[in-house]
């Protein structure tokens, strides 16, 4: 398999605080980037900067860091960009992939009734489930039923020094969302 799934039970156990911290992060994002999408502005911020002071997000950051290092089987320098997907039912993501990184993943905080469809497999989105896999796999989110609430996931890309060399050629679209792990 080209991917791994991990159950982060501490998200279920601290669900209310995660939800509160996500809504607070969205307010912070909106104050910096009014009228912009926290999903499509992924290269301009990092969710772990917006959630500074949050113990649940501190724990999540370290868990993702350890999972990414184990998945990529490396002790070499790595960087993470991570962003907030904060969507109503009609805003779920269409087909896309992730370039210039070594791994892509996401954590379901409030996944609502959705699945993530990859070209060769399907992931049932559940609270606390972390997916990590190859970055170039096209995927989309599909609603499995109606909902009124906000679908919340924390997505991330992991890059290494080789990815940096490729990204550094594109000065018009510089990415300032990466931080070291």
C-alpha cells in the first residue's frame, strides 16, 4: 500500500477543544486573509502557527511529525505545510493532487458524512483518522449525506530538501507555509 491510516484517539477524547481551536484558527485566518479560502491559501500560512498556545494542536503537530518521519523512513530534514479545510457541504474538494512534496495527508476533525475518493481506493472519513500517502495521487471529497455543520480537516504536505530545490525555481508562487519538523 502507498498509504497509512492512523487512529488518533486523543482527538475524539478532546473533540470539543479541537473544534473550538479550529473555529478560533479560522477567525484568526479571516482577520489576516479576509475574503480568502483557508484551503486555497495553504502556501501563505501554517495552521500550527494560527493555533499557537493550543495544547491539542501541539500534541497533533508532534503526532504528525512522528508519523511522517516513520512513513518516509528518514531522519533527514523535513518541513511541513499544514492548513485548515473548513467547508460547508457545497464546498467539498474536487479532484486535485499535491506537487513538490514527499507525502500528503490529512486529519479528520469534524469530517461530517464524507469519504475521500482516490483513483484506486476510498477512505471513510471519521473523527481522529489520519491519512498519509503519496502526494501525486488524485483525490476528491464526496458527501455521503446531507449536513448543515462545517466539515473540518487539517491537511498537510511534507517536503524534504529535494522538494525545496524544485519549489525554489518558482519565485512567483513562493510558499511561506512550510516549517521544519
